[in-house]
């Protein structure tokens, strides 16, 4: 039996069971859950980096967004909380839409 030892989406066990396969799983404690969400985020960002077309890029971005929603729930926050912070930071420092690439800054 292959060993995965990783966080999976909530319906994966149902899909495995419908395929007639056996599996072993456990529920993570909140502190473990957040650690595994962070690991999964790295995995999904790497997959996003490796995409070569818009469809695959959108699929990976959707996975990243789903993981952010999960992290917020584990930390008892909402997407609205996150969005409020995002907007405040954007208003203060700007976003990333213009593609500005800083080369160097003079030392004081």
C-alpha cells in the first residue's frame, strides 16, 4: 500500500472508498493541521510555478486559495478578516499589479 502522509481534500476518502480501495487516515489536531496546511501550500506554490498554461495555473491558484481558507478557519479568522488586512496593506504600500522590479537602493 503506498504511503502518502499528507493533507488531502475532505472528499478524497469518499473517492478512494468508491474506487473500492482501502485506506488509513486520521484527523489532525488544530496545531498539526496548520503545519500540514503550510506544507501543502509550499507544494501547491511549486506546482503553480511549474504550470505552462492558464488552465493549470488557475487550478493551482484555486488549490492555494482553498488552503488559505482552511488556514483561516484553523486560526478562527474569516476571509473577510484577511481581505481587510490585504486592502489596508494595498492602500498603504500598493499592490503588485504594475510589475515593478526593484534593482537596488542607495545605502544611507
